[in-house]
């Protein structure tokens, strides 16, 4: 049988290494998803990027919850929780309603259309 306590213990013992990987991975992979939507790439490509980015966001959520289970409540846990939720929310938005995300990006970043024409 799968022991969840063993996984959580591993997560807490290797916190620095996990966070060193997860924070940039979440930011870069979510940025990739948002840019693919902004450049009007095919839905299959956006979905693949969203699944990859969401995996890392969910992994970070599990890591933060492992600390909440043992009662560690610090600013860092809330910052990581917020980061994971924002990344997960942006990835879900990219799949649920890409047109509104593209419209917001186009209004915010006028040069985004020019970037899409060069590739």
C-alpha cells in the first residue's frame, strides 16, 4: 500500500532542493503557457504546456500541504501556496477561456502580435 506519510517526510527533508526546483519551474512553465495563448498557438500545444505547468503547481501544493500537516505556518509557506495557486489559476484560465486571456495580453502588450509573426 502507498504510504503518504513517507512521501510527506521526503518532502519536508528535502525542502530546499524541492523549492529550488519548483519555484522557477512554476514561473517559467506558466509563462510558457501564457505566451502560447498570447501568440495564438494551436490548442493542443497550449494544452500540453498547461498540463506540464499544472503538474508542477500541484506538486508544489502537495509540498506546502505537507508542511501545514505538521503545523509549520510561516510566511514562506503562504508565499509558496499563493505562487502555486496563481500558476494553477493562470493555466486553467489558458484552457478554459483562452480568448479572454489573449485579449488581455494583446491590450497589455502591444508588441505581442509582432512577436507571433516572426516565428
